[in-house]
């Protein structure tokens, strides 16, 4: 099945965005090879787990990077010379490998996944910007030099973030290790040609040289870390300059293990309601989940159903609001459609499986780079129809749980 485009469903809602139910948070690789999860706004430590990159402790303090891959819901991390991808619990989803385009005296200091291109970008300490396909293993596509060379004062490139709303590339270029940090700005079409720069506003006196950058371009917020704190800063784009707003900082929860990279982990769906069935549909669990992250630019975004009646037909209902009761009522269904009011449907398609309740299928919903959709919260619920058909209607129906999820620009 070709991916379905959510654009015609959501365009009528551009003025009716609702606050996300599960917010995004920051993740970053640390000096002692942990993937740390922190929530910036409440200054909260969430979790961390060990990443199999033992070499980072012998690298310079600004070596390493982190980028989030929404297609596979995982973090690309590098200790400077090796690269791997892990999930939230640090289970490896792409084995560690050397970075093939690095010069002998170079190491990675910043990373970003550019969703609209489905590309993995990395910057090294010599100011070289490396481009790769976003798959496992990444395939090199080219290198260009930004002109941001190391200086005797201690200037070095340390972080990378891309705003696909305005077509901007942010590169942190601090005087390491104490700062200040200069943010150099280029444009997505010519990422190695700086067009402007600005000094990162201080948020407290102790904030040092930046070691990682991330951007929530849907809300135009730039995030940074000096390893021991995280910083947020709103900004505006008035070509050719970025106008920085006030900065706000949160101290680090673990001072002995500073972060060397930063990325935004997208928020997750929330579930409402229980599955049901009637007629010839078996009482299967019928669990609906997001297959990956609803991030603008992720043309492989998908909603799935598992543990459904094998051999049934499934239809994905997409609602204009978060899941809500009482929802829509249809006399032939076993319960209400909580993805309501209805925006549209995707499918139907066959639920493949061997055992009675081991059926599964996924519905692809392409999410193009359309900034106006950032922050819109919608819902989805799967309807299954069981055979045989009697009198023009299936002889049974099933409903999954309902999911609420936010379309995000990060």
C-alpha cells in the first residue's frame, strides 16, 4: 500500500491545535557512555542506560554526539569515531561501526537527523559537515567544510541542529572549555556557507561552552547543553539573522557524567478505551500502537494493530481531536469510535497472521514538512471487519484502543 498523506485530513484544523498529552524530552550521550533522558521544563532527570561505546572517556571533552531517528524511534550516538543506534532502553538497533569519512585527526562533535531528507548529518572538530543516508549502515553521501576551523583560543565546532521550518542550520562554535559560545547559522540549501551568527545568551553565570545542540523547530526553540546543564532559547528568523530570545537553564542531575550530545526525543501517544468485538470476530486483544514517531518529515510514519483476528480487514479511523468519549456511535460496531469527530480513514487492508489472534498490519501516513501542522493533536483507532459477509455486511466487527498523538516538528 502506498503511504497515505495526512495533509488533506488535518488542513481544516490549523487553528485548533491542542496541547500535547505526552511531551517530548531531551536525550544525550554522556562522557561515560550513557544515554540520558531529561525533561527540560521541570528540570527533571527521567532515566539513563549504558551505551556500548567505551572509547568516549579517552576522547576530548567535546567529542561525541546524539541525533534522534524518528523512523526507527531511536538515538544515533557517536563517541567521536564510532557510531551506533540504540532505542530508549539502549538495546542496539544498529551495531557500532567506524565512521568512514573521518580524517585521521578528526572526530565527530555533533549530529542531526534531517527528517525531510531522511539523512544523517554529522560535524567534526575540523569543521567538516558529513552527510549520510539514514539507514543501517549509513552510506556516505558527501562532505563539505564550513570554514569553522579550530583556533589557538580553543574555538571548535561542538553541536549541530537543523530547523526545517525556516531552512536553517545551527552549529555551536564555543571557546572550549569555558565559553562563550557562538552559534553560527547557515541555510539548509547551502549548509557549509555561514550567513550569520550570534552569541548564545547566558542563563546563569556558570553555564560553560556548549557540547550539544537540538532544535524544536515547530515551536522555534533552540536547546543546548554545556554537559552540566540544559538551556532553552526561543528565536525568530529575520533573514539573514536569527534573533535570539531570553534563555532559561536547568542544572544537570548528575555532575560527574556530563553530556556530550543532545537531541529531542519526540512525545509518545496516549491510549484510551479497551478493545471489543462482536459477531464472528474473536475476542482478540486488538492492540494499536504507533510504529514510529509522528514527526514532520517522517514519510514512513505508521500506526499499527497487533493481536487482531487474522484474515480480517482493518480500517484506520483518524479523528480531528484527541480520543474522546462518548465518541461516535454506529449500531453495527461493538463500541464507540473514540477517534472523533472523524477526519478520514486509511485502508481497508488485510490483517495478516497464522493463529486466530496473531494478526497484524500497519497503516502508513506520510508526514511532509508542513510547519502549520506542528503541534496539532489527532487520534486514531482501528476497526476490524470479520468474514464471511452476510447480506452485504461482514458478520462481525472489532475495535482497538484509541490513540492520541501530536504531530511534531523536531
